[in-house]
C-alpha cells in the first residue's frame, strides 16, 4: 500500500522528531504541579522559607515555559521539513508516472488534480495523523495524574473519550468515500477548465464563450453540492469531538460534588480544583484532536487511494531504450506492442545476414480504444531501413491509430507490431508546442541552447521552409510561441514540429499528416528539400513513414500503403503502379492554404517575445484592506455578522465556566442546586454555538464565497481578449482555478473559523490572566503592543513568501499540462529523463518558498511561546512577591488561562498563517479580475431585432493593425459588399490578411479605421456575445470538451436527439458514434482522428440556425472523398446562408459566387471564380 510505502521512505525523519515531542509532553505536564505548588504557597503563611520557595517557583516557571518553546519549535521544524520532502517526493512520483501514461489514461489532466488537490489535502492531514502516538501518551499520563487528584471520578473523561471514539468511528466509515467523491468532482472541473483554456481561440471564434462558461460554472456548483455530504459528516464528527473538551470538566466536577455530598467527604479545594482543571485541559485537548485524527485519517486514505489508483494505471512500454540497455538482445532488436507477458514468451530468432526491417506488422488487429471497434484486421507489412513510406486512407480509416500502435502507445488485439529499439522522431497530427521560443521547440524543449548545432539547425529551418518566417518575426527564433503555439498559424506549428523531428537526426521518423495546413507549393518545396533525391532525410538515410490523405507526397515515396474502411491494407506498391491502380483522375487542385512560407507569420495576435520586461509584474500588497472587503462581499454581511456573534457567544460560555467554578469553590462548594445547573447550561451552550459556527461557515459561507469567486475568475477569463491567451501561460491561469480555488474552498473557511475562535479565546484568556494580580493588568497593554509588532514583522514577510509560493507553482502546472498533452511525443523522442529533470528543477524552485513559509511560521511560534513564558514568569513573580494583590482562586484562573493562552496563541498563529495563504489566493483573484482588460463593450445589453442577421455584409475602408497605427496595417482599406445568401471564398498568400479579416468580422480584432456592417448595423453596436453567437463559425482547430457527444454538439441543451443524430449522419459520423456508446458517450481527442474532429465541429455548425457561416480551413484534414461529401452538405444545408470560406483547395470554392483575393492586406480582386482564374496575375496570387 502507498501509505506504508510512504512511511517506510520517511521513517528515519519521523523517528528523529520523537525526542523533542517527548520533552514537550514532559514540560506540558509539569505545569499542573507548578500550579498546585503556587496556589498552596499563596494560601500558606508568609515567612522566609516560603519566600525562598517562591523564588524557586519563579525559576521553575521560566524553565518549564522556555522548555515548551524550544521543544515545540524543534519538533515542528523536524515535522515540516519531512512534510516538504514528502511533497517533493509525491509530486515527482506523480509526474514520472504521468509521463508514462497513454493520452487517454490522462485525458482529464488527472495528474494536475493529484499534484494539487490530493497532495495539499494529504499535507494538511499527515501532520495531525503523526501526532496520534504522542496524544495517546498525553491522554494516558493525564488520566493517571487526574486520578491522583480526584480518585475514581477520573474515569469520567475516559468514558467521554471512549464514547466519542466509538461514535467517531461509526460516523467516519463513509467520510473517505465522501472526500473521494468530492475530489473526483474537483478533478472533473479542473480537467474541463484545462481543456477550455487550451481551446479559447475556437471557443471565441465560435461564440461559445457564454455556454462554456455556464458549463464550467455548473461543474463548480456540482462540486460544491458533492462537498455538502462531506461537510455534514465533518460537522457530525466535530460535534462528537468537542464533547470531551466541553463536557469533561463539567461532568467531572458535578460527579465529584454529588459523590462528596453523598459520602459526606471534603469538597473540592482551590488547589485541587484548579490542578484538576489544568489536567483536564491537558487531557481533553489532545483527546479531542485524537478524535479528529479519525476523519483526517479517513480523508487521507481517500487521497492515498486516488493516488494509488492513478499510480497503478497501466503505462506505455518504453520503446526508446537503446540496444545497449538490453541484457538479452534479439535479432532483430525489437520492442513489440504486445503485452509484457507475451513478450517474455517470444522465440528468439537466429542471427542472419539479412538486414532487419525497421518496422514489422504481422497479422495485427488494432483498435483506437479498448471499447472501440477494430480499424485494422490481420494487417501485415514491413518498412525497410532508409525507405520512405506513405500511409494513405480516408478520414477515420485508422492511419493515426496504426502510427500510435507502431509507437507503442496502443496495443494490438492479435498479431504483432514491432520496431527496432530506440527513439523515434514523431510528429503528431496536432503539433505539440511548449510555451517557449521557436528555437527551443525546434531543437527540443529540454535541450540547452549551448548544445545547439547551428549549421545543422539552419539547414533544418531552410528545409522546412521556416527561415523566411523566422526572419520576419520581431524576435526571430527567440519568439515565444504561446501556450499550445497560440501565436502561430496551423502550418507554422506543423513545420516547427517537422523541423524538430528532422533536427533530432533520429534514424526513424513517423509523420502524421504534417502538411494538411500547408499550401501545395510550400509543401512541395518542403518535401523536395527533405525527401527529394538531395533531401536531408535521403542524405541521412532516415526511415520515414508519413500518413496523409494527399496524393502530392507519392512522388517522393518508395512504398505506399493504403488503408480502407474494411480494415485491410489493400496495396503495398511503388507509387506509379499504385497511382494507376487507384485510377487517379481529375484536376490538380490548386492549394489555397494560408501558410506560404515566403510571407511571414500568420497575423493572428501580437507575437510575444522572450524579453522578461514584457511580463506583467506582480503587485504584492502588504495589509491591503480591500482584499478583506473583496472577500467579505462574496460572503455577505448577514452571514459574516452571524458568524461573529456565534463565535463571541461560544467564547463567553466556554470561559465564564472557569469564573463560575471559582465562585462555586469560594462559596465552600455549597448551593449545588444553583451552581451545578448553570455549569451544565454553560457547557451545553458552548457545544451548540461551536457547531452552529461550523454550520454557518462550511454549509453557507464556504459554498457562497467559492461559487461567487469562481464565477468572477471564470467570467474574467472568458471575457479576456484573444491576445491575452497568446501572452499568458495556460498553467498560470489554470493555477488560479486549481490552487487558488482549492485554498478558498478548503483552507480559507477552516482558517477563518479557527482564527476567529482563537482570537476571541486569546482576548478572553488575556482578560482572565490579568485577574491573577492587581498589577498584572498593567502589563496587558505592553503584551498587546508586543503582539502587534511581532505580527507586523511577520505579515510583512509571510505575505510576500506566500505570493512567491503561489507564483512558483504556476510553472509546475504548465509543465504538467504541456508534457501531458505531448506525452506521446516525449516518449517517442526518448525525452522522459529530460522532462523529469526539468520537473525536478521547477519543483526545487517551488520548494524554496514552500519551506521558507514553514520556517517563518516556526519563528513566529517560537516568539509567541517566549512571550507566553515572559507572561507566566511575571504572573508568578507578582503572585509570590505581592501576595496581597491576588487570591488563590484568582491565581488559579490566571495560571490555567496561561496554559490555555499558550495553546490559543499557537492555534491563532497556525490558522492565521493558513488564512494568509488563502487571502493571498483572494488577492490573486482580485488582482486578476481588476487588471485583466476585458474585450470592448462586453457589458452592453443584448438588444436588436430578433431576426438579425439576415446575411448581408458590408466592409467599407476596413483597416487594422496589431500594434497601433505606427506599423504597416494587416488590413488596408478593404471594401466590398456581400448579399444575403452569397457564397464567398477568401484566398491569398500568408500574411495577406485572410484570417485577420475573419477575426475582424467577429470583433476578435478591433479596426483602426473603416467599418463592418451586417444588415446595415455596425458590428461595434452589437454586443460581442450576440454578434459571435449569431454567426456560425467552423474553426480550423476543432473543439472537443471532455463531456458527452450530446453536450459537445449542443452546449446550450436545446436540440433533440433526432436532430443531432441527423447532423452526425450528414457528416458520416453516426455509425462511429453509435458503435462507441451513442450521444451519451464521452470521447477524447485520442479516440477520434483530426479529420473526425473537424466533422464533429461541422455537425455542431449544422445544428445552428445562423444565416452567416464562416469556415476557416474547415476541411483541411479530410481526404478528397470525405471532403466532397462535406462540400455537398455545405451546399445543401447552408444553401440560404451567407458563407465565407478561407479555402484550402480551389475546388472547395470553385462553385462559390465570388472569390476575394488578398495581398499584403489589400483587396486586389473580388469577382467570380471564372473571372479570377482567367487573370494570370491573380492565379499567381492563389498559387505563389
């Protein structure tokens, strides 16, 4: 089990803290003896002997309280050092395992949830759990000493503890499951949020911001609803846990008084009463905490179970191991996709002189997921060394599935898929980008710049047609690509991923549709430079498998494999024969992609350079009262005032019972009918107010504040401009939804509740301590001044450290997300060790503020303990030196409250520190909501005619620039009119402004001059949400949220099942969806090909009723036959709609009414396709 393994790893560190904890127990239990001697001294005669004895008591007081201070800080230092080590070990363990998980195993970004929520929960619980043995000793020792004072009545606290333990054990049986369910909902919300943040461009273009925002907020509310079951159990267990603390003194003294009356024995004396009260405090305090260990242990076990289940998920076999690592090399040295048990039974083949195939597939049956139907059946082929192999097939035929099986990401049901051992350069269909520079992405995200081979690097950039792009970037190859390559076009991302594969010089390359977003001429030039007779990959004798639906790659290949929907590989022939066999005919489709390498970067959003001064500086405020106001607004005045009132009432009832005890003892123990009922009522009211407090905090204040603050955070994110996501790391944003919301929902309410109770307890105890001597009250102002100065010094540092702690965690989130998204690429290249090393570096940077926070907490604890020691010495010195200034009863109250004052201040320190942690999260939410500039006019009311729009669009002198009017415009005085129902194609070179024009129509980019009207209404007068939701947009990057197919198709939950099934049938997806569970199935991106994702996006568009449709390379990943089907669907279903399409193939828009040709931001032609094709200058713009 994971808990036992954890203990085994940290056994020596835990044992080393035991001596300090034993000393602390000894010093704590020396206090009742000190109290008894002091009270007896005060009640005795005054002479030289008692004076000398009094001086000894003063010295003993100093020794005891100094001992408590030193042993406490030594023990806690050891424990929190171990806790920091535990965090480092667990985060490393989770990351290392996540690197080995297949994509569908980590589809919900579970590793991020485990790294944050589970580790934080365990860290809070393990310290208390470790106290179990010490508190058992304290309770046992205290009961023995109490029996020496009051005899058999000492069994009362034992009985109460036993009863509470039994009840706690009964209630705690289900708390682990409740906590596990809550954490599961947290993981779902974080996974949905992470998926959304990675798809913000598609969400904004599609006008889905409000529905996705509602979807995530509903997920948050479901999470809070699930948490209520856990919170009710916490309330029940707390009610049981406080019984010994609240009722033990009351019942013990009541039973003793009744027993003394019946037996006619001596009633309680002052020294006996307050010594017993001190012992009861020392017994019940650890006993209550001992009981709270049960729910904490159950909750911790729930977290351990989740972590253990995650760590036991099956991993992908490492195919990147070199032959040198093999102890028993086969010939050929292969690693198979079959299970390990099957690998062990393989027969070793005798060595031959025949050079082995790089890849061998024998009678393999393959499926994309365990529940999906097989896409390949009994497939067999070989890929020879230094050959170029094309893998052709229609959309959804299994090309990507076969490549992932070759990589070892998927297993085969039968047969065998084996490769020569060693790393493979892999280009996924969706290019993997890390939020670093272009140079880092090409050379490898984990390669230090000093190891870059410049000559080879430049040759690779040239071969992949990236050199011209980079020369136009403001920061060259130091340009930051943004999260998921947000600042780059699809073609640029594909070419960077391809350059990374080529630069690696690995002998085998697997390329999955790497030219779908690249125009034909650029693709041809790139293929010539790489795969032609003088190409880089030919010269390096690399083995290349390239999956594609384009026939343009065929002249560069040695072998062609074709997959059909029957799951068979129909042909393995050389291109000429294959081409004749396929009866290829029809026009050579002119490519109209937006990614021609000669024109520079696609102008989507301003590119973010690497300069550190471009980062927004974090403003750290010390003592900003507006943070408290911001939080209390989320609570509401009514609930906060109710919380304060119940806290004060509970504190009064709890501490007034000591005064009532002193009055009773001073009266000689008579009038039991008066004193005992009041004693019992005070205990009952204390219990009621304590639990009422928790109900207010955890079942009213916490859900209300979390819901409000999460909505503020979510709303701020969703209305941020597109440029914000290009310049802000996704991990940084996700950290707010994970770490900050976790603090606000878990740590903050607990800390606020405990801080409030500890604060009023401390004030009440300070008042009671001042009764110990007539002169003691004069010292209280000095004590308060000292506490104020101490907290001022402490808070000045703690808030800064806490901010640094939260900020240092953001890069870890980003790294977890990036490596999780590109885990298959990382494994293929053999970069697991590098990724782990980087995680270790980021973790080390995060551990520093994490541990420093504990260090300054220990400093504060030590200083406050020393302050309590000074107060104790002063009280004792005044009492023994000026006996006339106090009485034995008042000294007993004062000394007992010094004992409690020490504990209250310690609790106040701990909980105030945790409160500061949460307030740092509140401050970050506040700063994020106030400093993130929203899109213009997002707050306007939704007005306008219900029939708007009908489809007519007008552009008049439209100009736009990314960086103001001081740079060349990306759109320059464009004017044209589109009638309702017309079909318009947009084409031109990269950098000509095609996509920018689309963004301008959606107001994702503001105009510097001119206007765009729809039905005669200027789009600046239309609220953004209405504008974007009224236009159907199909983006190039498909959007698939981790919810059911039903919700993905209909995020607003308005469509019927019949209409959704009909849309899926039209795009040829219903058969696949029905086989995998129908509309309720939850599909991941790994279970669908990129082309199928585009078809799913198109099906979503078919369900909308907009009269304007924008298509941005909507079919770039579809094969020719599927594209023809889709084009027919577009013509039929959008027949009455105005359609504007950025075209990838000329045939796509050849039947359109008009084509707009852009060049360098200018409109150079707007005419029918036939008219434009007749003009050679315009044809050059289309094909150049």
